[in-house]
């Protein structure tokens, strides 16, 4: 009897949740949502399966999700096995020609296919790409000191728009091509921002391993304007790995992305909480 009562209560909660999600489902119909999945946020196979189900659910309710992934820790691991120490300058990997080969193998081979497979197992139709496919991302060298690290100069969204028409889910590794046909390693946040900008996305979600942007007392700030982000950066409250994320957020907003959210990708169903509940999750950044 107790079990039956519990089940009735659980089912009632599920029904209420779906009912309460209705206004959000309507709001996001046909929206483009770009999700950056960082290497630290990828976690266990169960976590990946749960993320993949969230993405498939988004697609099922009419959203066009685009996944842009990182994989820094996985690149570090293979480089270490090959006896190469990883070196970072201002959060970006120093990338010589040999390192670039490893970056491309790990990101386009291992990490990209793990995400594609998880989404397809969850019932979606994911297509794994890098910025090289259909010449999607063209880059210039970011800084000679960093070697083959690129900054996107142009993103061609046509391939992505054709995939949306067929209800497919693009999964993109942050690698681009240079004017002289070089291969460039792009920071995952930067690539996600450039893709969101080219698509004029409704949302850019940056999934990381902290619950959002924290203020000086360590509290997550749930709503931020571009001006407040600049103030917090000048005051040194936003520092380290958070700087490329908030810089990406500001660039994306300036390019026409409607809102950017920085949130903890390790929280179960983080993406659904953000999109379909009144509580949201993490820090929402808007222009005004
Ligand atoms: N104001 C801040 N709020 C939250 N995190 C911050 C802040 N300033 C610096 N950080 C640091 O930024 C880190 C997130 O960046 P990073 O580790 O590069 O993420 P990822 O690996 O997911 O790309 C946090 O773990 C935290 O140490
Ligand atoms: C230029 C540069 O630093 N590229 C990154 C690309 C992967 C990435 O961004 O991974 P995370 O999101 O997991 O950190 C790298 O080589 O590690």
C-alpha cells in the first residue's frame, strides 16, 4: 500500500511538472539553443546518458539544439601517455603541429563520437562534425606564441540550418581551418560563442563545473547584465577560467544572441531545469 501511495505521489509530481513546463515549452518552440559541454562537465557514462536524454527531449519539443564540446582533460590524458606535458597560456593550450594532431584525434575521434553515440542511444539523430565540415569555421591565428590556436573569423551556418530542417542534432568539435588550409585548435567556449552568434541563437548555455558566476562573498548571481560582468571582472571577482566564459558571453550578446547562461553541467538535468522551470539554474547574462 505504501509503495502504491509513493508511486501515485511520484506520478502526480511528474504530471504537475509537465503542466508547469507548458509556458516554457511554448516559448522555446523552434528556438536555437547552443550548449557548450566542457570536458569537466562530461562526467560518467550515466551523466552522459542523462545529458543525451535532455537533448533529445529538447529536440522532441521543437527546439533546435546544437552541442559544441570541449575535452581538455581527455587531450591532457593522451598527451601525458605520449610523454608530452600540456602547457597553457591565458587558459589556451600551446599547440604545435604534433599537439594539433593529438587534439584533432581526441576531440573529433573520441569525444565527439562518445556524445553522438549517447544522443543516438537516447533516440535522437546526432551528426558529429568539426568546424572543418562544409568549411563551417574559418580561423586566424590567435597569437604566434600559442602556435596553432585559432580565433574564428567567419562561421557559415548553412550546414547547421540544413540539419535543423531534418531534425538532426549537430555535435561540433572546436576545430577550424585557416586561410592557408592550416588546422586550428579553438577554445571550446570561444567556438560555442561564435556558432551561437552566427545562428543568432536564443540561448547559449555554457556548462561547467561551478554553479554559476559568484560574487565577492561566493554567492551565485542568478541574473547579470553585461555592465555588471564588466564591473566584476575589473574588480577581480571574475577571474581565471571564468574570464573566457564571460568574455564569450559578452561577445555573443553583442552579436545578437538573446541570453547566455553559465551553469553547472554536473547537476542532473541542468539543461531542462534551466529551460523549462521558473527557477532556472546558474547565472543568466543579458545585455540590459
Ligand atoms: N566569479 C567567479 N565565479 C565562479 N567561478 C569563478 C569565478 N572566478 C573564477 N572562477 C573559476 O572559474 C572556473 C571555471 O572555469 P574552468 O575551470 O576553465 O571551466 P571549464 O573547465 O568548465 O571550461 C571555476 O572552477 C572557478 O575556479
Ligand atoms: C585552444 C584550446 O585551449 N583548446 C582546447 C579545446 C578543448 C576545450 O576547450 O576543452 P574544455 O572545454 O574541456 O576546456 C584545448 O586544447 O584544451
